[in-house]
C-alpha cells in the first residue's frame, strides 16, 4: 500500500543522507531511516566529529582516483569548512578539523525523518520503497545507508542488498581503519597493553608516522588504523625509532633510548637480546629500526571505523547507476574509502553535494541554501 509519494527518496540519514537533504527542497524528498539520531556522527572523533582535514586529495583514498578527484573538486574541504562556519571547530592533531561537539554537526544538518526500517526497493516505472510502515513511491532514489561496521550504531547491509537487486556488483566488504591482531611471534606486544609510542610504518607503497597503541587484542592506534586500510596480507615494516638520534653511550639500551622502558625490556626478552650498553647493541637497534612482521588479521567489523569495498564505481556514472536511471549511491556504500583523519566524512559530504547538484540540475531548481 502506497502511503506517500515523493520526487526523491533518500535511504539513510547518516552524514551523506543528511547532507544531501541540506541542498534539496524539503518538499521534494523524504528521508528514511530506522534511527532518529545519526549515531555514527555522534560517536565519531570521541564525540567531537573530525569532519574534514586541512589537506585532502584523491591520494588519501582507495578507489577510482579520477572519480574521487572530480567529486572532491566539486565540493572541497574549503567548502565543507564554509558550510560549517557558524559552528565551533578547530584544527588539531594531523591537520584534522574537529567540532567542539558532534552535536553541533548534527544540529547543522539534521532534517525531519520518516522513521521506519527499509525493507527493499523495486522499480515499475517509479521506484517503490518498501518500509516497515508502508510503501513509498519515488521518482528518484538515493542510497545513503553506509557500510556495515559498528552494527551497535545501527549499521545494516540493506543498501548492498538493494544494489545487488538492481544488478550492481558489490566489491568485497572488509573492515578498515581497524586494529590488527598478531601472530604468535608478536604475542610479546600483548604484554604491553596500554603502552603507546610514535612509530613509522610502511605498508605497500604507503608510509605513516603516528602513534601505535598496544592492547591485549593486538595493536591499534592511529598509525595502525591507517595501515589497516592498505594492508591485505604479508608483512609490514615498522621503525620504532623514527625520530631518535642514537648516540654512543655506556648506558644500557633500556635506559639510553627515549622509549617506554617496559616496551624495550619486552622487546629484548622476546628476541633474546641482553640489556647491554647501547654501544654494544647494534643488532637490537637494527631490528628496532627495521622490524618486520605479518599481522594475523584484524579486529573485525565491530571495531572497524569504516567498511572498505562497496558498490563498484565502474557501474556508476557521476554516482548514478548505469543500469537504472535515477538511482544514485553516495557516501560509504560506494567503493571509496578514505584514510583516518576526517577523510571519510569529507567523502560523504562531497559525494552528497555532487549528487544534489546533479538532481537539482535535472529538476532545474536552485539549491535550498541559495534561496
């Protein structure tokens, strides 16, 4: 039974869905979600939402670089900062922009929602969106349902199901920006739960310099989360002494190096090194600077900040389905994944604005914010 008709049905009221609605006439769309509060925005950045970065380019993402660059150029980080100019925010670690509270981000973009569970979508002339509260007829559908990480925040796979129904390929979904578990040879790191230090990690052709945090499950922290985006299988290389100038000394290595003593002692013990004067510890120092290991895996979707993979961009033209006219995909559900540091929210905002521009042009209407 059709309970409502609309021009545009936006499926998902997270960052991308809400931002898209900000550039549409309220009379033209219905925003459908099962949750009143965009929980992922609320929880992000420790409750302060790192919503973009000072430096953003396609090189900060995995995916179709040409498409990413085009979408970012259309609505860059500068435009994001301009959009949020009336909220309190500041640039902190690693050039990320954080709001004083994620609630300010939500308040700026929050819109009226049709609260219902999205069940399926079909097309017979117009689209029919089946929900737990009835069917909605729409001329256009925008899928903004996000990834499947953090199910406790309401994540579902409904967007992928809908995409497959319409013939789209979903590139393998894997956890990303997530901690890494360890092989038996690295279990010594588990004894360091709570210890953190700055390291340089090389994974593939990417190099990251930031904090690693040891935990009882394995290793995490910003440098590991970023590394997890590019790590598939095999070894990664870690330099535990990236900024240390080693001076000859009679002090033992555990006292001479500006690293947590607990870390040094566990490292020495695990690799059968004695705590000798630093001048006699060349082999240990060499290993600390060129430590290679292969992670066992990762902490899984429940601990992942984002989902890597998604709707194949080869089957999209300007984020619109090549198979079904007026079917669009934006945000995390697309096979585009950014590094840690505000890049994924930037993609959500940029892809939403890109599709809003296309829809407004097609409808020959001005943006709501231009009125």
